[in-house]
């Protein structure tokens, strides 16, 4: 590769690589569309902020994620950001009234409307899978994802679909009583 150590590049090779990366970035037409509307993202972030600010005993992150219909890794990522700079999020959420599950439902309706009009990404319908046969030949197949097999009604849970006992026993951070 032009040097003594593995992975070492000559200055000429490094410069050519940088030019190729710039060409590839310039060839992209546009940034990918977001998965959800900005309003829904803000409401989810605000609900997670309210959960994070709530006094003990606090719900586990995976339970909060299941209630909000998002990934527990996103809830943990937000909690880590809140811990690193809580003043930023205080300023960010100060102008808004406390978020509720009803606000989240309205934001999800907005997301659905935007997705139907092509302003947001839809779910990934197929995944390309490579597999090897017994004789050593490699094949490729397109398989449906779990999201494509799920019914559209189940993919976005409405607040009305929550069990009544869950809605009755909601913690203050989820019902807007912060």
C-alpha cells in the first residue's frame, strides 16, 4: 500500500481517496427523508424529558419506550443527552406546555398525513439477504421485514387503544401533570 505498516497510505493515495469521497457526496441527490414528523419527535422527546425529570420511583426506560411506541435505545440515548446537558433541554422545552399522550396521538396523525403525501420515509418493506448453499454457491433473496407484515393499524398505536387500566394508572409525566 505504499508504506511499511498495514493500512498505511501514500500521500497520493490518500489524496485520491479524498477526491473520490467528495465526488460520491456530490453525486447524492438529496439527504434521505426523515422517519417521523418534527412535531412527533419533539413530543416524544418532551415526554421522555418529563419522565427523566420525574421523581423516584421512575419507570424503566424499556417500559417508557413501549408506552410511547419507540425504541428503548432512543429513550436511553435521549436520557444520556439530558444527563450531559440538562440546561439545554430546560431551555428547549420551556416554551411548550407539558406533553401528553393525546398530543402524541395528534402528532402521529400529522406524521401519517405527511407520510401519505410523500414527505416522510415509509417503513422498509424488503431486506436483501445473502445465503450460501451446501455446494458453496452464494444466493441473494429479498425477504419481507416484520414492519411490512404488520398491519397498518397496528404499526401506529392510538391512545384509544391503550388498555383502560394503563390510562388510569398513568404517571404524572405522561398525563401532563408535571
